């Protein structure tokens, strides 16, 4: 099987180098595509020097997570990929991860990502849509690593490590570029389910994920994209009959988020200068 691994990089040189080093030890033959999203930290030069076998694509600007990965997916499909493994750059994979995905032979699979800083805990596996709250309920978040030992099907699988057979992308299409950051895999998996594909977790496909400081801690730009894309997902995919029931939940969540930001701005006035 012709497997392409797609890694998106944006000023994450050190993390991506470590990820590429772990992929070099993977037993199953594969090609690696690194899409650099307009980095200014010398990433492209470092990748070309240390891993000359990697297919490097430079976009010249930050296209966002969804469209940046689309660039790599298109490249893989153009080069007759049978399967595409979309992998976060801040991960370390195990040697047999591709072998484990192939053994399940499911068209859409997510890996079992453990926290790099606490490998006895699961990051999260994916989630299921809750039409009453207007949110995806996370599955396996911070659970002990020994749990969730059997394959499980859910509404979306975590995009940290997404293994997809090429014919699924051809049928479903690529990520919606409007989801610049966050919710893109939720939207894509939802569309895939509508066409009869079932996203599932492969519990034997182990990797370790570094929780990026850029995407945690309630920073303004991450909160903005999370909220924006949640509303975009609801507008695009939520049945109209469910909209009335979730309006109160959305408003309550929004007030809670606003309260946190006000408290933080009072506690950390220097943040106003930054954001």
C-alpha cells in the first residue's frame, strides 16, 4: 500500500524534527510530506538539511490548519496514495503505528494519542455530538492509558493522528478551509458519516502528543477560533429542529467564556498590550 504521511508545520521546527525522527523508525514503508505554512523560524532549511528524503512544500503564508493539510493531501492524492496519515507535528509515533492501522483495515481511523508529559493518560480519542448542548462530548479525555483498549466508533476521531484511505477523501472531499483552526476534523468526519463511513479509533496505534502552549490556556486567538468554528459547524451541520434547544446552552457557554476573559484582563493587565 502506498502510504503518505502529511505533517503541517508553522514555526514548530524542533517539534517537527523530533516527529520526523520518530517516523524514520517506523517499520511500514511510507512517504512523508511536510507542508510549511509560512514559517519564519528556519524550519524549511532545517528539514531539507536533516531529512532530505522528505517532500517539502512551502505555502509562503499561513493557510490555517485545514487548508494547510489540504495542500499535503492533494499532493499525496496526485502521487497515487492509497492511504494518507495526517499527523500533528508535535507528536512522537511508535514504530508499528502504520502496521496497526493497516491491520484494522478501516477507512477512517484515529490513533490513541497519549500525553507526552504524562504517558499514562490519554489526550482524547474523539467525540460524539450532543444535540442538546451544541457541543461534542469528548471521549477518553485524560483517561488512564490502559482504558479504551478496543476499537470504538464515534462521530469524529481526534485529528492529531488521522489515518484515511484515499478513496474516502475522493468521496467526501477535503477539509473545509473556513475552519482555519479547530473543528475541522469534526466537520470532515460528520460529512464522512453522512456518506456511510464510520470513524473509529484504533487503540493499538499508539503515539505521544505534546500539548501545545499555543493552543491552551484560553488565549484570545484560540478562543476566538474555537467559538467561531463552533458556530460555523452548527450553522453548517446542525439540524434546524435542534437550533432552538441549544441556543440557551450556547449563550450560557458564551457568558462563561466572557467572564473568564474579564477576570483574566483584570488579573493580567499586561495582556491587553499583547492582545
